[in-house]
């Protein structure tokens, strides 16, 4: 599996096994639980005095800074979660069996769905303070990156070369030392790549999460997201332009000062000796050559050293039996019984909650209606993926076949992909209102606006990876026209294309929650679909309906993954994988 | 002298699908004395590397025990260090940091471990490269770091798993000589014995004081050979050549005797036979070579190995395939072609395929089983999973996959059946 893919597909099997089914039930139960808790909160809630947001451009740097701080808190939390959960899943076969399918399902839940359903809970945790909404926004960014990172780390942990692992055992490293000397470094390139890519996607969600309407109350956290929301309320095109410029600067800094240096630095952890030209950063080179910073680096090394080798966590005289030896001994009967009891209790609660919601709270006709709305959104996603493919596949191939152009375009495409497309929504609405366009149709391009780039840069990556000799052979045989596309170009980029399309489709489902319903001053444009259903019910505070909407969207995504993307992905790997 | 290592009745089975267990090591016993260098010689898949890992405490044996200085080994022991085939260096650590790793684990303070590591790096001839990353180094240099890492913790016993097999001939020889020098210097104070695994006969005779020849399926010690040569050994020495001949004899002859004595019913092989990993072209290529050399009677295996430039890992599977298909007799270090093989060499391509098909059906139960199954089906088709399942009763999943892939390759060549990659179906259609 390509480490640099954005969207992880861990299980290769086409049919869900019993653990997947269990995971679906548990996740649905969890969503219902949140909704149930949310519906029991006192409404309307009290936030105390909300800070006033101004459209004064001089306030923008401070807003941007606050947004960035939220992003980094979420990133730090994601790392902690990843280290703990993925390690647990990799070390205990029993835990891994349920954790991995669970995460697989959790990443199919729409990100803004998490936000809709948890925001009241967070507000209740910190009554009368803006800390609640802030936590909710951070949580939304957290869930947009953590599943990817956990799966990536888990995958690395399970693919550590056997001899490296044996070496750490022969040389008596303690589990703690092994974690920092072998496991984390080995996973670093994949983990950082995933974290950085997810963080790119995170800008979209933080912008959406900073200004949210819950239960007929508008909450605005100081940040770029609420600045733009206010600008929309005031129909202020100039302020929107300021916000876009501020965001561009933030993302440019993020890209050059954070993302590129880290990726370049992480290339030292790669196992292969192949140089990777994409992994270069002027800033990192500068830092590494600065004398003072070298001393700083040494000091950090000393500190890291004393943490890794802390006597507390060093191997004791009598070493505990090793992994291999333990693998032969089955876990004790008692712990088995306890484990399965725990699972059964969780399952029971989930089923009880699902029952309660589907049959008590809502008429069954609602469920059918919501499934139908999901179909509308699904059709939009499908049509747009096809249209974008028709446009971007040839462009991507053209670019990818020209290494010099690709080198310039590729970072640009990644940069554009990380720009939160929802900043452009107001401009689009302005145009639609002016020209009286049908929003049912024209909301679709908005859904794909931010994620189409994944198709482009995956195809570019694929086309630039075509072996030179195959290119020469194709030229030598004078392949041209349709034959060249059918036998040479399309098959060689197909696995990359599928990865890109999966990511784009996943992103489009997520975006539907903000793209199918848009405000412009007093105008509200609504398109029939699952996204607008979730948003409308969030605004009105119908928790049962939010839960239903989120669950149905999650199930649609899972079913489409199962029926379309997984088979395609598997076929691509088998037939066209190099 | 004290027994350094005592290997007692070691057996090892890996789990298969039906829980029966695939035996890879069968009742191995030997002891290693202080001051000895012992070689475990055998072809790949004979379980010798697994045995080495059991001795290192990395894998638990299914039966028996390993005693290290009268202490039972059930986890890695501080006195035993190991050198790996693929070097197993951490790519993100510099040479110095890699060598320090074992000292770090012992909790030696940063300053002292740095000193000791630098000394070890110096001893192995790598000074000047302390700050290099492994990816900057050539294979030979990397393995030097592997040695420095193993030696810096002052091991009592050094285990080596094919330490030179990833290196080219010249580099391997250079490193081997340096290691022998270090051995002679340190034998007195710290390192008391070396146990290494190899598939290179010459290497075993060059380095070891004693060679344990390993047989496969499942792995067992087929024979033992004392090397009573001076420390400075010369490959051209007649005594050296005699030992090499002796090793080949051991590797080819005693197996049949042992098999016969052990289980009398093993005249015919069954579905549980592990097809050697050999392509038909290799088989015919080898026979052609034997044919050229054969004018003076049976061909000596060392001569053949020299001629075809194959080490035993590559040579022995082909020999096994020849003999199982009734194309050659391999015994006492010699190979003789049968009349069938002669007919095969003289035939044209179509005829060759027919002959191979006939031998496959006659000698390989799996081939016959597949063809019979396909005949019984009304559509004359069956999925590969079906046969995979059958093989999984005898083998681990990976081994079943390998055996089936080899069988499909042979079957396609001989046009016994056809196979479609996309659908995974075996069928009799398209077979001329």
C-alpha cells in the first residue's frame, strides 16, 4: 500500500467480517449515545457573554493566530491518541481485532457530523464559557486527522522488518526504549505525511466549526471562520477577500515553515536509500547549517536521550518473556471472559440505543426519507467525481509525464488542496443569486471544490512514476490515440487515480454538510440532500434527527466503499500495481 | 572446558490451518564447547535460521530446551549477541548510535558508552565513519557496523545468521578474515564461542572447527564433521578439497538412509510433499550441464556446482526436483542422469512438454490430484482456493501458497491445465 495515500483502506477483504459488523453497531450506538445526551441538555444553554467579532482587518492576524493554535492543539492530541491506541491495537491481538474495524468505521462518519452531535455536550462540560465551543472545534479537527494517523501508525507497527525487531530483543531493549528507538522512527515518515495531509484538510473543518448554529443559537469563536461568517451576514465582499488573503498567508506559512521542513526531516527515517527530491526544504537546510541551532539540537538530543533511557523504564534484570514467546501462550480464561463480557455489554447498550431511537423517537418513514436524501447527495458526489476525472486525469497525465512541470505543479496542487474551499462559498452564492441558478444542481460543484485536487495530484504522482523504459517502449511501438490511452496511460495511473478518487469522494460527502445549505445575508440557499438535512437539524436542535442523518451518511459511505471503492482498489492493486 | 551451549531435543512446529502443526525442526541435539567455532550448514528452508533464533531466545521451541552455561534460555540473554543477515541496523541512527544501542539498553551512562562504542568501531576498522548513516555505507561496511554492535557488549557467545551471504565474494572474504583476526585476539578474554548459520560450503570449511550438516523437511542434523585444518586455510589445499567433497557426500547420502530407518512407508511421496522452488527451465538447464560433464561417468557435485556457479541454496532444490521426477539419481555426492532425462534432452519443445507432463502425473501426487479433480468437475474448472485449502492442511499459509504457485507453473508449462490470473480458476480448457 502506498504510504503516501491520504485515505487508508486497511482491510483488504471485500466482505465485512463479524468484527466489522460489531464495529458498525458500536459506532452507531456511540452516535446515538451522544445524541441522547445532547437531547437531555438544558436548552437553550447559556454561553455567557460572547466575545464580539469585528470585521476590522487589523483584527485578522489575531483571529488567524487563534485558529492556528486550535489546529496545533488538535494535532498534539492526535499524536497522543495515535501512540496510545495504535500501540494497544498492535501489541494485543485481541484489542486490535476490534480497534481497527472501529477506526475504519469511525473514519466514515462525516467530520461535521461529529461536531453537530458533540457540541452541546462540550458546552455542558464548561457551562457559561467559550471553552465548550472551542473544545468542540478542536474536536472536529482532531477527528479529521486522528483516524488516518492511527491507521498509519498501526500499519507501520505491524510491518516492522523482523530482523530489526529481533535486534532490539537480542540487545535487551526495554519496551519503552524499543518504542522510541525502533517503532516511532520506523513509523515516522508515514505518520508525519498522514498528519500533515490531514492537517491540510483540517483547515476546512476549523473554518466550518468556528461559527456554528446550534439549537437556534449562533456561536462564534474568535477566528478566521467566524470572521468570514460575519462577513457573509453583512454581505461584505471586501471583508471576505481579506479573510481569503489572511488564510492564504497562514497556509503558505504552514506549508513552508512547518509541513515541508518536517517532511524533509522525516526522510531520514526511511528504510530505502532512494533519495526523494520532493523532500527538500530550504528552511530545514538553513536550520541544520546554523551553528547555534546545532548546539540547541545537541541539547535536545541530551534531553531526549535521558527520557528514552530513563532508569525507571529500563529492562529489569530478569527480562519478561518476549513477544514471540508470549504469542504461543493463550490469554487466561478469566481475562477472556471479562473481555467478551465487556464487548457484549457495549454491544447490548448500542443495540438498545439504536432501538430506542429508530422506533421510539422517529417514525420509520423518516428513516426512508433520510436514506432517499442520502441518495441525492450520493448522486451529486458520483456525477462530480466522474466530471472531475474527465477533466483532471488528462491534465494530471500531461503534467506528470513532464518531470520539470510536475515538480512545479505538484506542490502547488497540494497547496491548493489544503486551502479551505468553504471560504469561496460566499462568492459562489453571490454569483448564483445574481444569475438565479438552480442550487439543487449548482451546489454540487461546491462539494467537490476543495477535494478535486486529490485526483489531480495523485494522477500526477502516478504519471511521474511510470518507468522510463515503459515510456520508451510505448514510443518505440508508436502507440498513439485511443490505443495509447487504453493500453498504456490509463492502466499505469489507475491505482493512483483510485486512491485520489476515494479521497475526493470522502471529502465531498463531508463537504455536503456545509455546501448543500448556504447563507448570503438573508438569502438561504438549500439543496435537498443529507448534508442540508444534518445542518438544518443542528440549527434547530433536533438531536434524534441529527443522529439519524449522521448514521445514514456513515452507512452510505460504508456501503459505497464496500461495493465500489474496495473492489476497485483491490483490482487496481492486483492488476495494475507495479 | 565447559559446555557453552547445550541444545537438548529441540523440535519446532508452526501452526497450520487445521491446528496439526508443520514440523520444521525435528529433535536436534548438540553441544558447543568453549573456544569453538561451529557452523550450521544447510540449504534454505531447512530450519537452521529458526534453530539459531531458538538458541538466541527469540523463538520458543515446541519441545526441548537450550542451556547456556547450565541456565535455561527462554528469552534473549545478555551474554549472547547476534549478527543478522540483513544487518538489522536502525537506518535513522548513525554508526555510533547504532553501536551504542546495546549499551544504552544496559543503562551505561552516555559518556562511557560513547567511549566503548568508539573503541569497537575502531577495532572493526570503521573509524572515520562514526557520524555516517547506514544508508551512506556499502553492504560490507554496514555489516562491519553490525559486528561492532555485537562485539561492543563483550558477548560470551556470538551468533551469526548468514552474516556474509548478502555481500559480494570479495567483500565477504575481506570481512571474514578480519573477523577471524578479532576472534583470535579476543578468544582469551571475552568471546568464548561463535555459532553461525551458512549455506556456503566453502565458508563453513574455511571458518569452522566443526560443521553440523542440516537436512530439511523437517530440519535435523544429518551429520557432523570436524575440521582439523590449521587456522590459516587455503582453498586450494587437497585436504581442504577433500573436506568439501565430504560435505557434499554428507548432504546427499545420509538422508535416504535416515528416512528409510525412520519411517518405512515413505517410499512414495504424498500431497504433503513440499515441491522445491524450481522453474522447469532451471531443471532442463541443469540436466544439459550434467549431460556435458557426464561422459566419464557420474558427475561429482562439487564439480557441477563449480560449473553452473550455484551455491547450495540454488543447486539443491534443482537436484531434488530432478531426482523426484525420476530424471536423475543423486547419491554419495554424485549425480547420474536416467534414460528418461536423456530422452527429454533430445526431444523438441512439444515433446518435452509431453514428457514432463508424464513425469509430473507419475511422480507428483499433487499434479495428479489437480488433474483428477478437474476431470471430475462437469465444467472442468476449479478455483485455486480449493487446492489452497487442501494444502493448508499440511503447510502454513505461506508455504501452501508457494507450493501451489510452483505446481501451477509446472502444470502450465506441461500443459496439464490452464490457469487464469484474474479469476483464479484452474481449468482443462485451452489445453492442447
